[in-house]
C-alpha cells in the first residue's frame, strides 16, 4: 500500500487517505468526530499514527497541519446574521420540497405542478425544468456529494433519475402500486431507494435502472427512509408504528424496531451509524442501538406529535421538532435534555443543525423559519417574509446559505 495524498473533510471532521494497492486507487477515512478546537494536537496525531499504518513518521508534520486546519474550521464562529438574498416564485402550484447540492451552488424544488426545477443559487436563474411525471412531484434529492444527478418521486407511482446538468431523464423506475413519498441516493450514488404508500420500499440501480430488490415487511405506508453512511443498510419508517432495518445487498430484514405507540414520522442514522433516532405521532423520540436492534432510550416531553428528528454531523446531539410548536436538543449518549427552543406559534415540521453544529434551523406553519442556539435554546434570528406555512428548510454544506420553501409557492434564499 502506498499513500498518495490526504484530503480534508470539514463536516464532520475527518482526514481521507488516498492510497494505491495492487495498482488500484482506494480511499480510507479517519473520522475525528470528537475533535474540538481545544483538543491537544499531539495526542490526536499520536492516536492516528498508532491506529493507521499508512501514516508513517515522514507524514507526521503533514497530518499535524491537517488536524490544525480542522480545528481552525471548528473554531470559526458560524453565528452570523442571515439576510434575504432572493425570492423565487418557483412554481405555479405549491412546492413540496427543496434541496441543495453539496456546495449550495444549485438547488432543486418539487411541486404540485408535476415538475422539479433546478436553480442556480447565486443568480436565482432557473437552469432546468424536469418534466415527465403525471402527478405531484413529492420527494426530491441530489446525489450528493457529486451533485450531477437528481432523483424525483411522484404521486404517479414512479420515480425518475435525471441529469441535473442537461435535464435528460436517464431512467423511470416503475413497480410501486401507490404514491412515492420518500427516497434517497446511497452514499456512493450507485443505488437509489424509494418508499411508497403501498407499504414497500424498493432499491434500484443507478446505472442500469433495474430493480435490485423489493423490501416487503411493513403493513402500512412507508413515509421515511435513510441509508447508513456505508450504504450497507437502509431504514424505513412506517405508519404501522415500526421501523425496519434492511440489508441492502440481500434485501433481507435485519431488525424490526418495535416500541412506538403511533405512526413513525421520521427515522435517521447518526454519522457513525451506531444509533438510529425515530420520531413518532406518539409524542416521543426513541433512540435505538443499531448493532443490537434494541431501544436504548425514549425521549419524552413534547405535548404533541414529533414530526422531525435530526442528528448533528458528529452524531453527538439530537434534535426533535413537534406539532406543539417547540423543538428540543438532547445529548445522544446520555439522553439528557440540553435545551428547549420555544417561540414558534405553529407546528415545526422541519429541523436541522448547521454543519458546525452551532445553530439550529426550524421551519414552521407560523410562516417563519428561526435560528437558535442549541446549547441554550436562545432564539437568535427570525426569518420572516413568507405568506404561508414553511414546510422545508436547509443549510448548504458551508452553513452560510439557507433555503426555505413555503406553501406560498415561493422559496427564499438567505445568506
């Protein structure tokens, strides 16, 4: 094995090693999820050398500089004020979803007008209109980190794979017998998964368009799905009150996570895939041990349905958003409540950390999005201007741009 070069990954902190083995270029990632600005560099570098044979004594100074750069990035304050940059009257009918590519240079919008549109973030210019679906385009995704393909899922029971650059439709995935309401690319962008109101999920090949497996096991609608970071497993959350963990290669069920007393609204892996968080209409969020398939904690306190859950990039903190108009931040390990975010006058349907984990973004039916300090729960900023419910919001990878999507048929870009 011969080390060729190092690459930095800022969120979450890590160093990627590119090396040659048997004439083939390969990659290995060293996760530094516990790195802090105040961490002792010598201790971090010594541990990397001890556990990674590719880091030889001649590379120590280089690795030290990389760790230093990661620490500098972590120490950079991401607490600036956001200002309205553009209002885009994106579609003639209401929006269903918005999503950034990794860099935030472009974003996509889905709509009841049966299209998905690709937009240039800097200019607000429409780059492509992806037309072909025969009903509402409900679920959309970029194949991040690459950002050259777009996946759309529709109430017409099909999903489509498109070129984000030319607008060409590569494949139409047919096989579901009811609306497609959730979807995802696997991390390597070689497979996609779709979840449907027909109670099944399917995994498809990006290259050939073939159906690789059908995941049958739920007895009610699937409304949430997510790949783990390695792309080896998929979780599906259902209105049957359960979450199922699937082996992507075999299509076989690994575990069924049973414990919620009402429909599951959201299911997410943390970054290292040791934990799964699930939100439910039973007003709770549950944490599950991925390797054992058992519940290790139930987070209570909301007075109404939990509509969304989200980990920070390192997986050490967990957010819950509720129909009671409040959000909460928990420690993922101790399950202790770190803060409550109170102030919205309507339900919170979407919640997210910024990449550095220093801010929380919430979207609400009260027509506002809000920024909060996750450690204290203090309200930092209200993003106002939409004239109807905001159902979608997202940060770009750098955390310096926000997009909000509303039922007022517009999306707003904030910088």
